[in-house]
């Protein structure tokens, strides 16, 4: 059986909609706050993403602030990351320290990782998903 | 007494936080959904903005989709609007048809217009605001 | 007999046998102690406050300390913006409660000591000896600016507070007295009623600076403060006791504060903490307050800055009691072992969260011997009679 895990932030429209999509389409999943992302988990996810950890992070200050209107000192890290000054490892360290930089939702079964919400991606990803084990020995 | 109007979208963090700011700082406001914006109202607001109607619109599709994860039709217009190929009237017409393109919150007393949430702007705008009439004849 | 013996003998809850006394902090202000936009049913209104106080009396808590605020801190929560003034609050609470000890929190520069002392004597009469005084000098500039720039330079603030307190103590204990200081001149001072409780209303203050601690040691019965570690709690308590004895030949206790997120599992507690602090916290107000306390972003690590802000958002910088009933009780027992007399607690949603804490944490504190089970003194019938007597408009 596939185990799906979601990292989400309450009040973020994309997180809330992805959660509703999974629930209403009968896909069991484990939901955690993005603030539960550990260094190890970040590495595990980033390794599965073609562009690495940077794809898990807001691409610009404007979009970061749309979802986190009150977060202030984090903004400079977005700029730093996007300017390309940091190595993959440094970005992973930084994200572990400041998980609010992560786009949510992040949805994964540890084979594939979906960052953000997009209906087509949801539909194409959740095909032939086994949600209940009825063949126990 | 000053009359303040807020156009918001529920579930948009910036709208929700601006609404909370006004309420918790004791500033009465009339709250409407962004979807209640009429063509006339948009023209009235656009007239008050230095860059006109395009100042009301999300700067790119990524930020638009963060707040409107489920809307697709509108996306193509964002590019068109910011490319500068449309007349002011054409932009206002599009926004009248697709109010989701408008950044929320929009806060106005029809002398000044705030687009989006920014704490410093809120603090500097709301000085000497008369909120209760106690001097009736 | 020492002052503390007199309080004890008079049956003052702040001096009862419980090694770890419990109270709550700030039920009279919007958001109480949590700087967040998270959903809560909590309202800083009288009805809610009475409901909370009744729950506390049923569970045997010792006290309620209100917050005095004249304006909010800004931000979208405008943290603490809506505040029931504490003297009038205490007078009303006194009339509808029976056992819990209440405090007024008074910014000394905002009120003349004769008015303050008389209001306290009056509330003492209403409450039958259950009112105490928490003095604050006023550290929030925007608030004190409203009072014609009365925010005094720090040390001068304490000199003013010292005279203010001397006048209050004389009003409570002397008749026909003269007083001349740099700030107050009282001619032929006189007051009735005097406080009914013995020896006088309990005095508390929360100064952490040198002057603040001296003021506390000189006048008060409890110095309130935040602790950074159990070791720090022990050092602070010893320091205060020594200071009060060496300098002023008097006894003093310490009391701390914290916030509670108590759930059946640690996972649930941490998830709720994530929600109301990290996801829905009012980070702007946390920044405003950290700036006021001089917590600079340039000279501190990200980790430190985040932790400091989270503690403010969670519960005004207090100790984080986050976890299962066992974990929360364990932390409280540790605090008690440092010599600190008790802790105030805050909840995001008192009415929703306090019953679980009362039912699951208090018994563990009793088992550990730091609190005694509450005595069941009156039958419900008798209680009803007393209530009728208290509330009946016919009698007034």
C-alpha cells in the first residue's frame, strides 16, 4: 500500500485545497505542518526533485509574502537563495532552520514529490493508488 | 466620519490579516468580496492608482495561482495585461469579467487605495481616523 | 510572627500549603498571552472571565493576575488592544467569586496613590480580603505617551514608584499623616476604609532590572519573573530572598509564568503548537515586541530569534508547557523544586482547554505532593443559598 505524506500550512489556499482534494477523492494521507520538516526529511525530498531543494522554496519575495504576509526577516533568505549564492547543502540547512520558506503543500510517497497544488498533477499522480489492503495473508 | 471599504477574498492570508488588523485596531470597514467588484468600481479605483488598473493585478501567474489554486482561465490575461498591449479600458473590462485577477485586499476611502497588505502602510494610512460620530446636533 | 505567617494565619490563598501555586495571567485582555490569529472562542469580556474564574475556584487555583493595557501593541492582532481596566474588573470579579485571590495591575504613573489605595480598600471590602496589587512602572512607550509623556526614564520611574508605594502603605496604615517627597506631597493624609485583610493586600511586581528587583525586595511579597532554565529559576529565587533579607530584613517569594498546550499525546500538543504559534502567529507583533526588548536580528542566530519570537507568540515569553499531562506536570514539579512558589498559566482558549488541564494535570500534581486536593467544603445546596444572597438585587 502506498503511504502518502503531506506537508501543509493552515490558511494557505493551495494547502487547504490539496487537503480537500485528497480527502474528497478518498486518498488516505498523513498530514504534517511544514514546520515539522527536519533536515533529514528535506534531504530525502530534495533528492527526489530534479532541480533539488530550490524547487521547494518560494521563487520570489512577492509570492512568499502572499502566503506569509507577516513574516519579515525570512524575506532576505528568499533573495539569497534565488540569487544563487548558496550551495545545495547550504540551502538545505537554511530550509531546515526556516521551514516557512517552503512552498506548501508538499505531497510525497517518497518516490515522487509534488510541490504546490495543481489539479492536473493531482489527477495524473493519483492513478492506480492502492488505498486499502484487502489481500492480507 | 470616514468610510473605509475593503475588498477581500476569504482564505487569502493577506486579506484575512488586513481584515483582522482593521477589526483589532478599531477601524470600522465595509467588507466586500473581490467578486463584487463592478466595472465602474474598478475604473474608480484605477483612477486613484499611479499605474492605473494594472496596479490592481497579480504581477505573474505563479503568485496568482498561490491565491487562486483552482482558477485557470484567468491566467492568460495576466501576461497580456503586464505586457502593455492593452488599453486601460480593455484592462478594466477584463477585470470586470474576471475579478479574481485583482490582488486582495483592496482597501480604500476613495481618496487613497491600498493594494495588498503591508503593516507600515496600514499604520501610516490610519492616522486621525474618525470612527464614531458623537457630535450630532 | 513574620509577615508571611500573618498572611498564612489569615487564610490567604497566596500563602496556603500548596508548594506549587497556580494562577492565570491576563484573562481581561484580547488574546490574553498568545500573539496569534488562530481560532479561539476566548473573549476578554466579563461573562467569559466569570466562567473562567468559576472553573478555577472549582479546581482550587490560587489567583488571577490581570494585564493592564491602555492600547494594543499593533500588528493585525493588535495584541492586548481590548482590555478591561483592572480596578473596575477586580471589583466586579470580587462580587461574583468566593475563594480566588484577585490582583489589580496598576501603572503607577497613571493614577494617584490616594485614589489607588482607596479603590483597593474598597475592593478588599467587596471581596472580603481577596485583593492584591501588582505595580508596574509602564515600559511600553506608546502607551505612556498617551498620558502626556509620563514614560519616565527607567531609574526615575522606580523612584516615583517608591514614593507612590510609600503613600499607599501610609494610606492603608496611618491617619492624619504628612508626606513630602520629590513627586508627592500629602497634607494630613487620611483614609477609610482601611483594607480588611491582614496584614494588607498582597503586593507583587515583576521587575527584572537591578532597580526593579530592589523595588520588589523592598515592598512586595512576590517577585514575578520569567525563567530561562530550572537552574536560572533556582538562582533567581535565592538571589531575591537574599536581597530582601540583606537589604531590607524582610521575606520574599518568587512566582513565574508559562503557557499550556496540553493534549493526550505529544504529537497532538506539538501539532497544535505548530498551528497557533508557527502558522497563525502574529509574527509582526512578535517583531514589534522583540524590538522593544532590544532582541536584535543582526547579533543573534536564526535559531535564537525564532525561539524568542515563538515564546512571545506562544505565551508572552513564558515557560512552554507543551505536551501530554505527564510531561506538563513533570515540568511544573521541576519548577516547584527550584523554590519558586508557583506559576501563572495561560491558554489560547481558557474555556475550551482549561478543563482538560484541570482534570488531567492537577491530579498528577497532587500525587507528586506539590498541591493538595481541593476540599469539598459546602454542599451544592448551601452554595446556591450563598449565591442567591450575593446576587439578589432585593438585598442591594
